[in-house]
C-alpha cells in the first residue's frame, strides 16, 4: 500500500479537522451569510446605506469616465492638439484662423505635426425627395481631415489633394461671348447616418450631385458611422455634420482678417507640446510682422491637447461633483462602521467563546471581513441598479454644454470602479470592527460579566459620528453656495424681456441675388408675421441673445487712427429696425434704428451702456463717433445714434463683452436669420400660425428651433441647475445619514448607560435633566463635527469658485445658515433617544443591569 504524504492544510479549532484555504474562505462566507440572514433589518439598512453611496459615486464616475477619462474617438488621441488664436490685447481667446494664417501655420510646423487640418461647420437646408426642406449640417474641411482623425471611408474614396486645389475665377469674356465652362464640382463625403436617412443606404449614391451652398457638389464617399466633431460649445462648431465638403483653401494674405477655420493637429511621434508651441509661436511672430491688425491685437497661437481644450469649461464642475460623491461614500462607510461596531459589541460573548475553544485572532478577523465583504457586495449590487436609473436622470437634466453626453453609460471601466469602490468601502467600514474582533475581553466575558463592548467602543463611535457630521457639513455648505448662486442668477436682468417672446431660426429659401431683392424678401416675412393676430412686434437679428454664434469685432476712437493697438473688442449684432422695441431692451439715450437707417449708405450704430461708459465716461455717447471694421478691410467711422441697456449674450452667469448694433441694410440685407415675435399671450400657442405664415411666404424655408425665449433663458441656467440639483441631493442624503448615525450612537449610549441613568433617577434626577444629558451629548458631537467641517469647507469650497455667481466660497451667511440647519437636524436626531432615556423606570433599569 503506497504511502501518501498528507497535503498541507490548517487545523480548524471548531471542527477538529484539516481544511484548505479555499474551504476556509467558503466556510467564512457561509457563516457570514447565515449571520446576516439572522439579522435581516441590519442587513437591509446597511445595504441601502452603501447602495446610496456606491450608486451616487458610480453614476457620477460614469460622467467622469465619459468626459474626462475616456480617450477621444480618433486615431492617436493622445497626440491630437488644437491650435487656438489668442488676441491678447483685446482679451479674445480661441479665435478662428483665416485661410492664410492656417496655411502659414501648416507650412511652418511641418517638423512637429504629422497632419494639420482645418474645419468649419454650420447649418443649411437641402430638399428631400418630396421637395420639402430638410435641415442638414455641412462642414468644410481640409482634404487631409479624415486622415488626421483616422476616420475611414467605407464606400467610395477619401479626399485627395486635387479636391482641395483652389480654382481661379473665370476670366470675363467680351460681350456676347459664350459663358465660361462651369466650375469643377466640389467633392463631398456624406456621413453614414445621412446616407441611411436620405438615401436608404443605396450604393448608387456615389456620383450624385447635391447643392452645397448654391454650388454643385458631387458625392465621392460615405464615412463610417459615429464620426463627430468635438469642440467646446463656444467654438460654434456643429457636432454631427451630414455633408463634409473638400474645401478649396486659397492663400489670400490680403484677407487675414476673414476668419473661419478651427485647426486640429496630430503631433509626430516623439514631438512634444512644447516643441509644437515653440514652432507655432514662430509662425505667430511672422503673422504679427506682416499683418498690422495681428500685431496691434498681439495675436499669439496657443497649442493645447484636444481633450483638455474640449473639457476645460466643465472639468472643474465635474471634479467638484466627483468630490461630493466621494464625501457621500465616506459618510455611508462611517455610518456602516458604527452599525457594525454596535453589532459586534453585542456579539462579543460569541466571539469570546470561539476564541476560548481555539479560534485564532486571525479566524475572528477573517470572519468579520467576510461579513464586511458580503455587505459591500450587496451594497454594490444595489448601487449599480441605482446608478443605472440615476444615469438616465442625469442625462435628462445635464446641460447641453456637457460634451460627450451620449457616451455616458455603465461600461466595464465604470463597473471596475464600482468593484474597487465596494472593496475600498469594505476596508473602510470594516476596519474598526475588525480591530475590535481581534481583541475580545475573554476573562471578563467568560466569567459572565456584563457586556462592556458598548462602553469600550463609545469613543470610536463618537469620533466616527464627528467625521460624518464634518463631511456632511461640507456638502451642505456646497449646496448652500449653489442655491445662493442659482437665486442670484434668477435675479440677473438679461437686458431684455424674455417673457412673451417666440424665437426661431429661418434657413433656406429661394435665393435672392441683389440687396434690394433680399431686403424686400425680409420685409415680406416681417409683414406676414406681424399680421398674425396677437403678435405685438416682430424683429430679426444675427444672432439673438443667449442663442450662441457671437463673435468679436474691433472698435476704437480717434487715437486708434495713429495707434492701432488702441482698438478693443466688442460683440456685434445685426438687427432690423424695431429690434429694441420688440425685445424690450431699454434705449437709455438717443433713439432706435429707423427704416431710413436700414440702407448700405448709412454709417450709424447703437452701442450698449457698457461700451458707452468705457468709450465716453462722464459724457453723452449720442452724436459721438467710433471706428469699427464691418464691411471694409479698414475701420470706418460710425455715428452713435443710441445707447441701449447691456444684454447678456452668452449666459446669465457672465456679463460678456460690450456690444455694438448695426442695421441689416448696412451689409446688403439678408444677414438676419433669427426671428423674435412679441406675443400677447403664451408664445407657444403661436407656433402653428408662425409655421403657416412662413409656408405661405416660401415653402422652401425651414423653421428651426421654434420655441419661447424663456427656453433659452432656462438653458443658460442649465449648468448651474445641474450642479445645484446633484450637490443638493448628495447633501440631503449626507445629512440624513449623519443624522441616522448620530441617532444610532445616542441610542447605544442610552443602552450603555442604563444603570447610570437608573441610579441618577433613583437619587432624584428629573427626567428633564436626563433628557438634557443625552441631547447635550448629541449636540456636543455635532458641534465638534460642524467645527471640523467648517474648517474643511473653507479649504474645499475654493474649487467651486468658477461655479459661483454673486457669492464667495467663504460666505458667512451660508455657513451660518447651514450650521443652524444641521443643528436642528442633530437636535431632532437626539430627541428620540433622549426621550427614551427620560422615560426609563429606575427600578427596572437597575434590575436589568
């Protein structure tokens, strides 16, 4: 009979036989599961507490992952950069490039860039198969653009260099001569989504001709699905173009002020951002040398990673929200740790018996950790379910300025975060209970002595509650600051009356060739809309406040004639006469535009009160002149005929630049495309009449974004509302958990000090004194937590500075209000245990102890 060596194992003191590590692990988890099943109330409370913390952190991390962590969906995303033109002396950042500036930059940085491409994108109209107009997004791109992004053409071909060669204008022939040959069609690649929507995925689409802005364009390819342009919202670049045109970009140094291009580059392998920045600065220096306007504006070219450029406007908000949910998770862990400490204290006799019959300290620790891991697993499962539901709500309330919203989801990276968060939570809330499990007081407990675990753990539980209160108070301060910001924004005057305004954008329509024809067409639209019953005023502009599309223009006074560095930047709007009356933007001085002003020959302008104060401090601006470049290469003199109240053009949180208004007729009519109607009732009720009026005027016109102006106002509050709602929800949950933790500790104190309370009452202590004793202890714990939280909040809330309007991070009123509010919560949490203590029967209490 063969002799077999026994395999290595470990003696089980409770079973008397050898078990193996895997068996020990399974046994620990089975024992933990049985123990938790015997305490269903405890298990459910812990799972819900952890589920709230893990669910909130998982939901917010899904946003962090999609927006801040996930690589851009392009080739070599870590090597993609954006080139930005900054006019430093005019405080203008991220200005587009002209043709010549882009071509100079591409030539001057060949040593560091593998590819450098340009793009512009906007909205247009094409007819459907039935002739009705359809809004499409068109993008003009350099011919290397898809190679730059790594986008594949799945049908047909990519652009070639030949597609981008500029065409010379045909020479003017003698009278009666045959017309010149038509220009070569522009090459177009269409998106996969437009291919499916418009052409049903037919492979016969290649070679078809479409109208690209009045020019013939031939479809040469179809892109792979999902290609998008990722730029910050203020870049005014449409995200999902339907048609991508190969741009024929001529080198025209005389038109360096005609800007339109956004520039993306891919660094060569081994090239650094610093090298690219140095090369770009050399190009910028040359541009400043040859272009007087670039020189006086102090134009520089900034190179920054494309991903950072995309998220720089929202990164601080997302990090603040992630910090808030980490605080919430820590509070949940602290709450569970207190519950486990109480539960373990009540089980000390069981642990002592196990230790007395041979169970090692490691066995007891392992058992406690098994319970912690099971509880963390239950919390994680509930948390994922809550996160899944929470993400849908997040997407519903998220502001449009948040990039890559469509990519927010629970994916393997988010699930991995959930697992790690659960393990970290198990370690955090299991640390104190495990330490206690490792050192039971065997001698005292086995002699039959009273369970002292509650008494010995009192200090630890008190410290945990102080930490909970401190963390919750930081979140309450954050939510209070956001409430103050939201209320401040609600009271910001946008400079116009949004209530009663119906707005929309008009696209397409039959082409009008001359300024007179365009002006007549606009008057006809105006008159049709004004004829709708209940419409009190009609106007049009390019653009309208809060709708996007603003860009700066330079202005100056007499000194700018000899020193062009004295030019400054202001936003401009092109408007119809009656704009200020319809928008109810007050004219503070002078007058509004008249029909006599709405012609090319009239050089008149209206400025806002901020520009008037800057240009003509202490005196009237009406009748004064300013230099402005509008239609001509050089600035022209414009007479100021009025001063209007300042309008908030970009959002309500920032005042924005000063403003200058010109008439539509000044530039030959037809620039205004956003319309506003002042109505006698609810603007939404007028939408059918507006659609019918526009259809009668021209069926090829397309109405886009038909909605009340109040919708744009609410949208401008979207980012603040998003942060307020989330931080407010987290703060409310945190305050609730802290109150529950305080209640639990005080209930344990009452149980622990039952004999003492009985003695006090037997010696004549009044119930009110016992009540005050317990409430006082709860308030002392809360006061310590509030003091620690206030100190932490002074440091932490500084990261919220960019999110706040009208309030400082260290606002005393907010700190005081939140402290008073939490003191009331703490008093309520202390009331029940104190009431129970005050009602104790001293005889019964002494007999039970």
